[in-house]
């Protein structure tokens, strides 16, 4: 770990000096610093800011402070009642200890678990731009089938972010240039030719909260992993579904561990809206989304996996 | 002399060191407070799998105030030659594998040592690396011996003819991946020189062996190396001999004149301390229509390193478990640019029994015969038959529909599987000393190591009975190389070997007519023993469910029944059995070193990516045993129990997955992506 | 910086890179919390921070000025006795983490607005952040279950 100076942030628009990075729960950042993959010169601790509240919004929605710990979020009565997909997703991630540390903001901004990225001695376009992507010909069983590029096929590893994506979450940001907000999907950049650029935040912009709109349908999250717990997803599906008289009136679907960002399945949603809530339409919807998949040697199974999961989760909800 | 009403052996005594372990008082190698000038070591590992290290450049600005030394082959003290080339650290410019120790930074703080090690500029002339094991390689060779000292090849009868003539045949290839021991305590040493005596607090399975090795390398008289190994956070074979951390720490302490602590980072355990070799196994079984084996042919391919030949005894169990007129076994090795494989819990038996016991399952299917019946018809030991038959009763095997893919509960396919288990019952020479203390209590000393096996506790029980006193009057001292010589805590031989010496010393003291001390060396008796053909046996049963939607496998029940000699302490023995079975589950379903041949190493080198079973994976594991006391070949009547739990349990799970789904996975682990396309 | 550990206040001057785990082990001589992976992947370093279980290897000590930490050395909890009774460990290296984690976990369950039923499956899932390579899992679950039942 390279040495750094440490200070605590005192205001939301504090900003960041050059070479500085925000520190929240530290469960990803400190990990990467030890690995030599992250090398901030200044750490600005944001956990002392008053961002750890979950509050009701006037439209019946919910505002989740960026500093709310994952475990508190999952256990929040309103999250449990109105947004079970979110509670389930958070509880499917990491471990009890890590969830006590990890924050909402940090979870959204965690980096990929690509095994080459996590090892500073390996080539990797993301941590050392221009050094190449060994994953394409090497180990990519758990990397992207959607949204990748020839430069990078990393997946975003978060569970929580997949649920938030399906819930149409809006990110609140504050920085020296003022406050702004945007849909969660706009937080992430696809790798293209610049896989080291991952987020749309300007330097010094702080995530202050995530807003959830009110009035969702029934929702669920299902995660698949290589052991029963304490493992990142190899595939996951978050779904919010409203069915009236056997017909899908509204559906929001997001996939995890298959793309560089939590993957909103717009094509699948499009294919499903107004259709009968049957297994056949669920599978057809999944196929509509997965038609764009570009699997490599070892990750084609994710197509079958996501397809099956979509059908199974939606069947469970309808 | 007091006569005790109850013998201590056989009682479920609690672990003697238990209170220390649940309060945090137990000290492990990296936890000793050894003075104010303690320095920390951090290893710089090779980023390439082959080549030469031509230089190391230190950035004078990095951690300048704290770095005490940077050692590499250009400046490290010379070591004398030993028998393990992996320990000739920083002695040569040759790079034999990715992850090899190339330099060592010693610094005043842990943080500075780590940062400085990461900043070193290693000048390397890389050479192409060859890391892929396959049957098709044209450079496979037959080792002379396989671990520890078995012939590489055996043959009785004409296997080819018998196989060709067999009415029912199975000809299959199974493969197992590289596996990593992954004890929870990473390998660690705290080293200091007290005058010209070297003191090492070291995490290992054999204090006297480590002391002897370090004495050789540093050219010291053996009595001037003192290894203290009070508690060990698991080893599973990887701490059986001195590892590079011990040598590097001693070297650093000599160069800096300070005590030095070197705890390997977790990631380094995936290259620097040994692993289980991947195997590819060809099995050919021939049988008569009524299920008598006529031919068994087992050929195993494994790798070793450029540094050193380690040949795993993969096919050795096949030589004796079942009877057939024609049996052939053999081993081939490839020398790769990889770290040297080593012992990992049941080396040989564990992977070899995946091949044999899955092939037996396939043969049972080909014969339309119950897999237990097939094994019983061919078992070489009645103990194995007993375990299979009684185990079947207790597990509830009998109403099993033999056809695959028949039981379904919601999305889950359900199935059951069985496999035999066996492990050699070994004894090695050891020496123990018993003393009568002025308090009237007794002290029994032996340089053994307790890695969590319960050795300290069981030896206390053994000593109490041999002395005829209650166990709370006996204090057992272990974990120190200066105590009387103990054999390695390995090969499931510890308790048998040390217990024999302890029994001898205690009986000698008891019968001495009043002397205060007695020592007993079991060497002569052990040498006279014919250890061939002595085994523990068992049977493993698994019930699994496989999710038809996702391919996820869960083990609903894992059951083991063993005939493993007298069980000296049921509480700690049970833990050993279920611990082995748990690792067997990991081997069947989760664990694998994922090799990237382009970068020349396993890329999943941490505990987030190398998956060992978690709490949630273990739904029900039960171990029971048959009473076969008196079978064991030592005064306690015991056999080894530490390894048999991982022998056969993986195959029982793989066979159960077939029964649940009809999908036969022949390359471990049984990951969901291998099942999913067929569900 | 100030840190209260097991009720004792310590004033520490350390490299800002020092984790809570290394502060405990290397600076305070409290080696109960173990280093199994140093990256949040094993749970051996679990301690209670303001009563909540956390992985001390991923927390920088500088961020904790004034905070209160409990390590296994500071615990006197019935689950420890149950670990002894049910042989909830072998090598003992994961044990302090398992114990701190189970204390934190039981507390989480108790203080939940809608307290969960701590079935074996529930205990296993909630304890999955603590690896045990020796495979003492069933014994650990038994120990925790008996305490939870009280
Ligand atoms: C072993 C292990 C297993 C895990 N398993 C899972 C899993 O299964 N599923 C899963 O989803 N996650 C998993 N995680 C990841 C974990 O959820 C994340 O590390 C965590 O959510 C990150 O949150 P944090 O607060 O600790 O972030 P930090 O590590 O503090 O920060 C992460 C990044 O976010 C930035 N940041 C933090 N807060 C803000 C803010 N408010 N505004 C702007 N920038 C900010 C930081 O600068 C940093 O770049 C696992 C982690 C580990 C170590
Ligand atoms: S997939 Fe992306 S993160 Fe992984 S090695 Fe390639 S460039 Fe790096
Ligand atoms: S040492 Fe902290 S989780 Fe492993
Ligand atoms: S007791 Fe050894 S790792 Fe758990």
C-alpha cells in the first residue's frame, strides 16, 4: 500500500484535491490499496458526514443516504416491505461483517472482481491502460456476455446495484459544481476503448443518496453463485412485476454478473409488456435481451443461466 | 500408585488447549512478542513463470526511513545445500515458477515492508513457460518411486487381455484440478538469533524436522536451532516440512540482527508452500456379468516442477482396495514451470479414489448392479464390507431407485451416491519422556505438533492410562523441537506414533519402581513391524440436490462410517472425520486452481476466488464408526483418522450428482456450468 | 489517535496505513483477532466495533479515533463455553472470529425489528462470513444454536 494522507470530509461539497479519493466502508478501496491496484494520495473519509439516514420521500418513495450501511438498508422496515428485491439483493451479497461496513455509495462504486484486475502484477487494460486484456483468452468464466468490448469484459460485481437498477433508482450527487441527479444506469460507463473510465462522476463529486420511486410491483432477487454463500454472483436477476388479469402490465428486469454494469434488460421488458404472464413469454423476453450476448469460450453458460433465472423469478412473482 | 476407575482413552475429553483458543490466549507463530526491535519481512514474488533474475533495483525514496534490508540472490547470505530445492531461496538467478520468492524486504513496520516490496524493480529475462498438463504430452516420464516410497508401476496378470476379454467394461478418464491446502493460518515464522542459537516460532507440522532442516541450511549444530510450534492454525500437509518463510525469516534476522516476523500473505500460499497436483486418470475396469472384477487398469498423470520431483501416489490405493486377477497401476509425470506440488490431505488417495470410485459407479451402472453390491463382491477387506453394509443401513440406502433422474422436489433433482474409503494405518518412530513432578503430577514430553488434530488432548489420555492416573494429573508438553524426537504430524500417523512412544515412556516410569524419569524410543519396535497392508476403511454416502434452473448443487446429507481402529477420543475424532469430509465436499464441488497458461499461474489465488466450503454449504455431515479396536498395530489399537474423510467422499458426491441428474461429470469440480446444459 | 479496546483507552501513533487488525496485533499485542487473508475473505479478523461485527483487516485504524472495539480477549460470553462443549474448532485459528461473529450475529437477530427465527439454516447463512478450513461447521452451529435458544 502506498502511503497517503488522511482527512475527514466536513461538507457535501468539500470536493477532492488532485489524487484524492473518498473512503467509505473501505471494504473495496482498502482491499485494492493493499493489492497496489488503487493508489490514492489522499483519503477523504466520508463516513462522518450525515448521510446515514433512510427517509420517506413525498411521492411515497424512499431516500437512502449514501452512508447507510448495507446491513441497515436490508433490515429497514420499509425496504423489507416495499422493496423486497433490494433487501434480498443486499443480503445475498458478501457477509454479515462486510455488510455492517459497506455503504450504499461504496457498493455502487465498487470495482470489478476480474482476477487480473485484482492483481497488480498482471496486465489489464483497466488498471494499466494499454497493457492488454488477458481475460479474453484466459480466465473469463465469470466475465461479461453483454456490454463488453475487445478492450475489457469485466463485470460489475454488485448485487445491490442490480436491484436498484430494476427499481429505477436515481442517484443524488453533490460536488464543488453543485448538486445533480440522474438515473442509476447513467452512473456507469461501458468499457469501449477506455475501460479504465468506469463512472460518470466528476472528480470530487460525492454520491449523497439514492432515491427510490414509490409504488412498485411485486419484486424479487435471485442470485446464483459457486458456493452456497459468501461468493460473488455468477449470474443474478432482479425483477419487479405487475400483472393484471394474466397480462404483464409493467415489468422491470436487471441482470447481474453478466455485464460491465448492472444490466437493465430493456429489450426483455419491451418484449414482455402487454403479454400474457406465462413461461413462454418470459423465456421469449429473456431471449430478446440475450440475443445481443457475445459469449466467449467459457462463459456461454450464462446465457442459459440468465434465461432460466428470468423465467423462474418471473414465474415466482406472477 | 492410584488405580483409576475409568480409563481416559475412549472418553470424549475436551481439548486441553480449548480455553486458550476460545479466549484468544493461544499464540500462533506470528504472535510472539519478542522485543522492541522486531522487524517485518515481505516477499517479492516472481511475476513470470520462467526466466532469470538479473537485478533488483531499490527506489531509495520508498520507505527509506524504515527499510532495513533488501535481499535477493545478488546479496543474500549463502545457504548450505539441503534436500529441498524450494528452500534454496534467494540463492540463484533462475526462476522456476510464477510466485517464486525473488527478493525479501525487511523493514521496521509491516506497512513499509509491504510497500517497499511492491516498489522493487525486478530485472528479469523471461523465458516461455510451459504449464499445461495433458495426457498427450510427449515428455511424460515414469518416476522411479511415488510418494513416499512406493513403486511407480505394478502389474499382476495380463491386464490388457483380461480387459479385452471382459464381458462388461468401463474405460473412462477422470481429472482433478490443482488444489490448495489453504489452512486458515498462513505460513508464518518469527525468527531471532540469540547469540549463535537460532530460535524460530514457526507454524509447521514437524518441529524437529524444521529444526534439522534449518540447521543444515545455516550450517549449525542441530542443537543450536530451536523451533517452537505451540499452536498451528491448520496445515493439511502444507506445513509438513520447513517452508520458505522459515528460511527467509532466519536469513533476515541474521542480516539485520533483529528478530524478524514473516507471515506470508494469503495470496502467496497459492504458489510458495505446495499444492495438490492436478491429475488426469485413465481407468479401465473389466468385470463378469455377475460383477466380479477381472481387470483393473489405472494410469495417473500428474505434474512436478523444474526444481524438484514430487510424484504423487495417485493410483496406489487401486493396488489393494479390490481384488481382481489382473491389476495394473502406473504413474507418469510432466515437469512444468510450476511450483512443486506437495502433500495435501491424503495425497494420492484423495484424487486417486475419485478416479477409481467414480469408475466403479459407472461399472455398477453398466452391470445394472447396486453400487454397494459391486463393491462388496470385490472388496479385499471385510472391514470395507462392514462399512458399506452397515453404512447403507444407517444412511437409508435400501429403497433407492437405481435409475438416474427419478426424484424431483420442485426445481430440485435429488440423488444419492456411495464410495469406499481407505487410508493406510502408519506408525513412525518417535521418542517420549515421562517425569514425575515434585507435586506428584506427571509431565510427558514429545516434540509433536497439534494442528487441531487434538494431539495434546489424546496424548494426555494415553499417558494417563499408561501411568494409571487420572488425566488431570498429566501435563503434556509438545510443540518444541528440543523435546524428545517426534515424527511428522502427517500421513494420519501422529497419534499412533507419538502415542506409542508416550505409552512406552509412561509404562517405563510406572514400572521403574520409583525413578523420576523415563524415556522411550519406539524405533526398534516400529522397525520390526510389518506395516504393509494395514489400513483403515470406510464408506461415504451422499445425498445431493441439483437445481434444474441453475445447476447449483447442494449436499443435503453426507454420511461416513469408518473402521479406523480404536477411537481414542470420540469428540476430537468426530471433528477430524467431518473435517475431512468437508474438504471432500470442497474437492467435489468448489475447489480448483484455475490455470491461465498465458500468464503461467493459477489466477484465483485468494479465498474469495478459491472457494472452500462455507457454513451454508454444510447442511448435514455425520461421521460414525464401527468398533474394530484391536485392529490397530500399536499399544492403543488406533489407526489414523485425519485423512480418510477426504478419501472417497468426493466420489460419493459426484456419483450422487449423476444419480440425481443423469449427468456424469468426469472433471472435477462439479460446477454448475458443467451441469446446466444437460438439465 | 485514541482507541478504546475492551474497555481500555489507548493512545496510538501509527502509520495511517495501519489497519485495525494490525493495530491490535502489532501495536497493542492483542493477537486474539487473527489474520487469515487480510482482504475481507475469511472472517478470522472479526471484532466488534461499537458492538457490530466487522472485518478488522479492511478498516484503517485512523478512521476510528475515539471508537470502541471489543476483541475476543474482551469477551465473556456463553458461546465460548458452548464451543468447548461441542468442539467448535480444531486448529483454533478461525475461532476468535467465529466467536466474535456469533456474538455480533446473535445481537443482530435480537435487535431486529422483526426478529428472525434462528433455525440452523439461518445460523449457517448468517455465519457464512467465517470460513473454517478444519470443517468445524456443524459443531459451531450446534454451539450457537444452544445459546440462541436461551
Ligand atoms: C470478500 C468480499 C466479498 C464480497 N461479496 C460481495 C457480494 O457477494 N456482492 C456484492 O454486491 N458485494 C460484495 N462485496 C463488495 C462489497 O459489497 C463492497 O466492497 C462494498 O459494498 C463497498 O462499499 P464501501 O462502503 O466499503 O466502499 P469503499 O471501499 O469505501 O469505496 C468503494 C469506492 O467507492 C467510492 N465511494 C464510496 N462512497 C462514495 C460516495 N458517497 N461518493 C462517491 N464515491 C464514493 C470510493 O472512493 C471507492 O472508490 C464483497 C467484498 C468482499 C471483500
Ligand atoms: S476484463 Fe477488463 S478488468 Fe479484466 S483483465 Fe481484461 S481489461 Fe482488465
Ligand atoms: S483476515 Fe480479515 S477477513 Fe480474513
Ligand atoms: S478451527 Fe481451524 S480453521 Fe476453524
